[in-house]
C-alpha cells in the first residue's frame, strides 16, 4: 500500500461514522495537494482532515472516541486534539466568510491562540474581554501556527473572573545558518482572514486567486547547542536585509524570477549572528525584535553547516 493510500485509509476510518466518503476520493485530494501543489504529505493530511471537520462538524466521540483534556494555550502542540480551555477573549476580528460566526484571539496566563467559531455550530456569542470555560474545542495547525475551533459539541460557560493574559514571547540568539524554502518574495491569498502562501497561483482553501505580494524569511538560528526556527515577517525581513517589498518586486521583475530575491537575502544575512525576540507560534519564533550581534569568527564553517541542513 502506498503512503498516500495508507493516509487515505486512516482518514476514512477516522470519519467512517459521519461522512459518506470513500478512500479513493480522499486519496485523490491528497494526491492533488502533494503532486500538483508540492505540499508535504503531513501538511496535506492536516488540510484534508480540516476540510472534513468543517464539512461534517464532527463531534468529540466521533473523531477520537475519548474525552477531552484540560489544557492551557502553551499545551497546544498538535492538531486534532480535543481539549477544554479556560481563556479570555482578547480580540475579535471580522469574519472573512459566511461559514464563520466569530474569529479572534483567546488568551490565558501562558499566552494567546487564534480561535474560529463556525456559523453552523449555533453557539452563543463570545464577548471581547470576557472569560469562558470552553469544553470540547479541537486544535488545528497550519504552517507551525496552532489554533482552536469551536464546533457543535463545544460547551461555553461564561465565568465571573478575569485572566491576566501571559506573554508567550521568547528570546533566542545564534548564527543564521539556513533560509528555508518558502522565503523571499511570496504571494499570499487575498481573502480576508486567510494568509496562506500561494502555490502556483493557487490557495489550498480558496483555489485560483490573484495573490498579494509579501516578504518573509523562514530562518534557522544555531546557538551552538540547538537550532531555533524563526519567521521574519515583511517588516522584520526589511529590517534584517535592507530590501523593501517594492525593491524585491522590482528585482524579480527585472530578472523575471522571484528566486533572485531570496538569493540576494542569503548573501546578506547567512553566517551572521542575531538576537531575536518574539512570540512562539508552534515550533517557530516570530521575530518582532532583532539585534545584530556581529559577524561570525568562522564564517566559512557556518556556511558549510548551512549547506548541510
């Protein structure tokens, strides 16, 4: 049995009691993501599972057969887990689709996490600034960013309490030894509340769209003991490299190739030492504050290590 077939079979078994969908259809969805859009198999699986969760609005027992567990925001380290979460509504955003009733940010003493409440779940409204005990929410993950979804089995209990929302920021430093794939000049889906990076002009959720240009670096800092994966958004990428979004677009236009942008960035920053501080998003640190610590004493060894990753 192929890897795709095995994943499709496992997904089919997971939804066997709630969806009339066959292994062939699931395998076809996985094949499209993996072969056509070059999505890694584990990410493709999460995308397909998330799609079926949205379609079926799966209840806890149907998905995992077990009970949910109490958790804090920092406990969220995997997708498809059912948890109970006591948190404060830190911020509410305008939903980007009719299928979404509310979307925003939840926080507890350990940090913050994005939440989505589906319209068809028919749940009570959450109020900004209020604290709730949320039972049976399901965790999700996309590109290292974790979130929670409120569905028809979720229970909502408002508490007469307040929570001092914690700062989940961390600080790391080391030599920048690698710039990962998906860095440089990229295009994102323009749909509201969707920041997915386009693959061949296509969003995995919204299909063919006219993307919006953005800059980012997915980098690896090595402190000599362990490595830290860091994401630099447009603002921090411009600060790090000195290349603005407009300049990057012009470079790509002149060369008829977006790869020239990331190659220019590699030449500017690889092998240099940085201190980076910001919130943790899954396995990544989001670089809100950057301090350059100077050039390495042995640049060649650092670059050799970068090529070997």
